């Protein structure tokens, strides 16, 4: 598998599925805000069912308790990578507080 992450900067499920059909092996893909807002988090399920790995790029940034709750819910989606934007006084080696 390539170490490259392919951005799924599309606005519809059909575009994503058509694009991903060209790959014979699983690839890492980025699902960002544009696709999530257009298609919802069901897009994660669709891409996972196609066998691909997901970097969910939603740029989580809020008060620590809200980010923690969001991460708990996102963990249930089975994504491989999620990014969190935090301020130094919110996070330490044990995570965000």
C-alpha cells in the first residue's frame, strides 16, 4: 500500500465511488469537510466497505470536553486517522482535557 493519502475532494457519493473503482489495492484516502457536509458520515462506511483506509480530516477544535465526545463518536466509525487541532493548555501526553 502506498504511503500517499489521496484527497476525496468531491461533492457526491457517485463521484467518490467512481473514482475509487480505479484502484486495484486499498489506498489511504482523506475525507474532509466538503465531502462530509455534502454526503454525511455515511461516506466513511461506503469507503470502508470498498476496503480503503481513511484519514477523516474534520479539524476537530473546540473546548476539550466537546472534542473528547466527538472523538468517542468518531472512534466508532473505524477510521484510521483523525486530526485534532488543540491549544497547548488543552492537551498533554495523555490526550486532550
